[in-house]
């Protein structure tokens, strides 16, 4: 299923270029007011194909009647009840059962939160609690990738490997460590086979562990595919080797499935697609198709056993949120999961993934294009700003802006333009997206100085 070019790039620092705060005071934002299927409309009445599923999350598109009904029915029955004091409501319990049934994690237990950032923060806390329960309080460090994205809260933002997420906030916190991004297009992979590049990456991981001391490291967190970093598809065998290293040093492995979970790779979970065996998995976005905020941490048996024993010894487990397992969000998530299974949405993605890959593959080798890559319904085209007389990171947003003028919403992270269409997109809709992107691309090229 993976598709990519063989072009080799110089190292890039991919950034999500969010508007600076003053811009919001100077220029009104683009306001979206309505959505139906995979199309949204703005306050001026202009229609756009949503080529990024909101922000890689509205997987079932807009206006799905079953999700709307699930929310309304639950709102009328029980709009809220907290999960505290050994008391909860029936819907999050049922959702936890649904996840346990479909997850690749045997005997997994689920903690609910409200965002991917909260889920990853919780996973870090669980990793710390796990090691403390085993008498290893010195294991406090978290390893993640350069160019990774795990959220923007204090802890998840510290794990994130994108510099502008840190700038001005005094993060990353101490004890958050980074290893090189497993990007086959990194210049350091030039003239190396995939196996040799994996060897180099694993050597960097081993060196970091040796330098810091394995007895200081709690967990490693990784995305099966690094999304916001530019749709980075790690080389074959990379995560298998990583897991071997982690197991040897008794370091927990957290799989961040916030983007790849629930069908986007063509499997229900990225961990299944890439044969990963994490100790914890974090979910958000596609869990409810983002109709309501909900996220989750699925905790494997050995971690849960240590958490249970540790909390029994201490008399408490002081973690949770007011809205953890919110019954309305959980009801929508349950219906969302039912639709994914009934309609075989992962199978639909597998069937149409080559359409998306082939449509974008026509840009491979085109002027200003450095790379094209695709996996499932997650793709990116990388541009060369310098060849257009621009600074690095400027050309991607320019192409995305021109695509919007053509009626297509995409996301630029530096010079990477990302496609992540809703998982219900049709053959015709995908081809239309590619056609509109092509019109935008040609307009940019024709304006080249």
C-alpha cells in the first residue's frame, strides 16, 4: 500500500505554520458554516471539498445522520454523568467493551479523555506510575521523534518534535528526549539502503539510551506514520527494530494512533497495519469522527496490572478529567465504530488508496516537486521553495492557498501539502481533488519568476 518517489532531499524542519496571534486581530478568519458529505461551505456561500477531513479527523464526512441521532438520543436520556468515585455511566463502559473487542491489544483497559493531547499526557503519567509501582522512580524520561506531533499541552507539546510548538512557551520540559525522524528522504539516508538507514536510526536510539541510562527512561512514543511532520512513512522494519531495543531495556512503547486509528491506513489501526506491539495506544480524532470531543488511552495487561497494584498499595489513583467518558461523546463514538465496521470503511480505504496514490503520483518529477508519497488515505506532495525563489517552507502554503481558490481545502506543513480526505470519499471525489490540486499547482508554477 505505501507509495513514494525515490528523490532524496536535504534535511528539512517541517513546521505547521499557524497564524501569529496578531493576525487574528488584523484579518477576519475564514469562517466555515455548513458541511454535507465531504463538502463544506463558508460564510460567503463558497463550497470546498475538504481534502483534509477537517484536521485529519472528520472521517465519516459531514452530516452523518446516525451520529447526529446518537448524540440527540443520548442527550435526551443522560446528557452527562462523571466517571469519579467508583461511579460512571453505562455508555463509556459499553464503548470500552467495543474498543476491547476490536483492538489488537489483548486484555486492553481503556481510560477516556477529550483530546489527543490529553490522551498522550495520560499515557506519560501512566508510564511514570507503572515504573514507580515497580520500584523504579528514576524512570522519568520520554523519547519521541524529531518532527513528531503528539499535541500542544505542556507534556504532549514537550514530546512533539516540531520547534514552533515550543517557541515562546519555555518547552520542551526536561526529560523529553528526541531521536532522528525516520524519514527516508533525509539527506543522511542518501546513498544508504533502507536497511542501512534503519541501522543508522537504531544506532542513534541505542546511543541515546546509553548516554541517558536505560534506568532513567520510562517510555518511547511514536506515530505509525508521522502525520503533521509531513506524512513520514518509516522504512520497512524500523519499528520492529525499535521495539526490540525497547524490550531489551524494559522501556514502554506508546503508539500514538490519533491520526492513523480507525481506518485511515486501510486497517482499523496503524498498529495492525505495521505489526506493532505497543504497551499503550492513544486514540482521538477518528474515534468519533470528531463530531464530539473524545479520546482514549488503551492500556495493555502488564501496564494495567502494575497500575492496579500500585494504586491498591497507595490507596488512590489520582488521575481523571471531569469529562472523561462523557456519555454523549461516548454514544457518538459507539455509533461511529459501528458504522466503520458495518460499512467496512477500512476496506473502502484499501480499495481506493491506489486511486489517491496514482492521482498524486502524476506530479512525481514535476517542476518544483521534490517528493510524492501516500499510504491509505494519507498523502503528501513536497515542494522545493528554493527552486521557486522562496524561503524554505513558503511554497507549500502558497500551493494550499491556491487550492482553496480552486475549491479544495488542504493542509500545508512547511513545504509539504497534505491530503487526508474523509474515509467515505468516492473515486470521483478523489479524482476531483487531484484535478483541483493540479490547477492550483500549475497556477503557482506559471507565476514563477
